[in-house]
């Protein structure tokens, strides 16, 4: 997913505020499902919760930059996925994070649905092409 850096994304020095990289990744994960008209089911009170984030900041980004967020599956577990998300400006990596997403229904961890895993796998294949 492509993301443009706006003034609201920057700090007083005109550099992207560090937490906004995490927001960009969240938007990219959500957009994967929005673009398919597929969101966790309200009737099951289901969704993804973040259990852990391990983030690395490699370079700065500034107002007006056009960034791209890539999402890949790093590891698949019974009730969770570990995703690797990276943000690039052209060929330069700016940010990377490993995120553990747990799938829940009615507040309890449940087996990660195969259709959601397939969506992440399809996205991964497109980003590698």
C-alpha cells in the first residue's frame, strides 16, 4: 500500500513522528481487508489484537514523501500470525517491524481463520511480483 506523508504526520522538525510508522502499517493491514470487503465479523465479536511489536527505525521520512508498506507472513501459529511489515521510500528501507496478531472471538483467542490467512498470503505474493 502506498502512503503519502502529510504535515500532520511530521514532528516540529518536519520528520515523520516515529509512532506514525506503526499507524501506516496498521492502515496497510486494514486496507488489505477493506479492499476485499472483508472484515472480522461483528456478529462473532471477532477481530485481531496486537500482542507484541518489535520495531526498527532505519532512516527518516519527510513531508511529501511517497512511501510503500509491504506485509509478509513470517510465522503462522494456531491462534496468531507473526507478520513482517516494512516501509520503503523507493528502494530505501525506513522502518520494519515484526508484529504478533492474535485472532479473538468474544474476547478469547481462537484458531486463526484460513480465509484471513489466505488474504495475507495473496497480498504477500503480489508484493513479491
